[in-house]
C-alpha cells in the first residue's frame, strides 16, 4: 500500500521558465538538429520540453531509462509556467526550429494542436502496447483522420480538499465520508455548506473557499460539452452548463464565501501557508502544490473528500516532433514513460493520477494514502472520481484561453463588480481573444 509522504508542487517557480525554454544546441552530441537531439558515436541524445511537475523528471524515471538503455542520453528541460511554455512552443512550431524531440502538451491546448499543427507531430496510432488508456483519453489528442499526436500522462479527477480543524470550529463534520455526504450530488450543496460555515465559524477571519473560479471550473469540467460543441462552434455564451456555473460561482463571490484568491495566482500560496480559507476544489495533481505551499505547519489539518460530481480538470500528453532525427527512439521513450508501471510510479511518488486504465487498477494506485492529508485514501477517492468523468469530452482550440478569461471575470465579481457587468466584460474579452 503506497503512502505519499513526499508530494511536489505542480507550479515550479515561473522564474525558471525562461531558462527552461532556451534552445539546446548540439547538447550531448545532438549536432545542429532543429530539436537538439541526434545520434553520434553510437550514442542517442533525446531532448524533452516539459512544464510544471509532470513527474517524468522529478521521480527518477529518466535516470532509470538511461540505466536500462546506456546508449541513450536524455536532456529534459522544464518550464514552470505552462502559458509561457505554450507561447514559446507555438513560435517554435511555426519556425520549425528550437523544438525538443519530445514536447509536453497540456489538455487545454490539445485541440488547437490537433487542428493546426498535426503535421508537426509524429503519429502514435497503432503503436504496440498503447491500448491501456482510459477510453476517452487518447481521443483528446487524435485528429479527425485518426492520427494520434501523443500519449497520455496524467488526468485530473476532482475532489474537495478541506481543513478539518476549521470545519470543527464551524460545527461541521470532520470525517471525510460525512463531509462528502454534505454536498453529495450537487455543487449547490457545496455552496450551502459554505453559508453554514460563514455563519457558524468561530476562529477568526477565514473564508469558506479559496476562489469562485475554482468552483466554476469544477462545475464546467463535469460535462461533455463546455465551451465548444461537437461541430467546433463556440457555445461558451449560451451553454446552460456554463451559465449555471457562472451563476452559482457568482453567488459564492457576492456572499463573501471566497478568499478572492485565484488558484496559482499571486496571493494563493500565502493563503495556503496562512490558512485563510477552509476548502479548495482540488484535482489530483493539486495536492502536491497544496502540501508544499501550506507547509509542515499544516500537515494533518487538511483532508480530502469526494466532490459533489465527477469532473476532469487538467491532464497532459507527450508528443514527438515529426522531423526529429531520433523520432523512433523518442516514440519508444514516450511509450515507456506512459506505460502503466511508470504512471503508477509517478502517482506513488507525487500523486498525479494515471490516464492508464490498467495503472488505475494497480495496488500502488488503489491502495495509496496521503500522509499529509490525514492519511486520506487518495487512490480510492481519485480512482473512483476518474470513473465518473464523462466518457466523451469535447475540446476546443482556445479552451485554455477561455478558461482563464472566465476566471478573470469571476475575480471581478469577487472585487465588487456586478455579475452582469462582469459577464459582459468576459464575453467581450473572449471575443477579442478567440475571434
């Protein structure tokens, strides 16, 4: 039975992004190839461009692969900020230079990549030993004509992280099963618990939840269609799912239930360290960030409960550049890194939930607990949540941009802007950003 005693942050310091995105020219015998990789003197150099904490470098897997394949030298560079990483990736794809042999692809960018850059990535369709993923995972990075541009790493099934000590001071249950039953089946119940918390909490100035945007994302990502329909048409302004999420999140903001702290934005980390809020909607990969930023002083105060409804927030892929001089070797490495055994290893080390259906059933995943989060059975909680994720998820070209813009709009509501005005501003910003 695995125990997550050493969780790591997904958001590495953004200051590292510039250096992490620099072009590696001829490193390790790679020559002057457009990707930095290559073959020389019987040695194969493979370069990788990653972001955040994907668990690939942090958990020792690259060293293990090099040990098992002594003719392979892997150069992995990591950008802390995904938006910076993706902006640079777009520029380099257009130029055809400055790329890595292997590039990470975040789920919010997958549709844009498949629709506009499919010729730049190698095809994984039919690759032996890659039939172990959740049914919907690989479809997210597949083109209309069946080309598969990468293999899945993690996914983002949803839960709610909460402070047990704060719930006790508000007269609420602290047992994770009882807490989950408070809001089971309905996000509006989650907000209703917040109203009780605000009324009854005795212990200082503590908000019920960190942000309205976290609630909004959790609600939207629980549905097959979010910002685009199956035809690729924008529906962000008329989708009842989006409007319902906006309405309930605005209620929370206007009623003072939030700490007005957007996740991963300035102020959120100090909020975790200082205990300024009692709950946060948390996909699996967020646990590592919370544990690091909340720190040892808050170990055992946090716990994890089932979310009201299933949803998938986040997840990534590894793709290989078509013109890489070591394309076959890079594809072999990607297949190994995303195999069930390696995905289970990453989960055991840092908590990223596998996209491999086989890995989800492994003892290391199903039996895992988090020491930091009061020994919560996170393998069981997030494994069950993964099965609640809609089998069909419609992605759009600008999903990431639209999500960020809605978060900015809800921040306006938290700062006192009327929700209708904030909605209009958000619609104008989205139209300007995506056309």
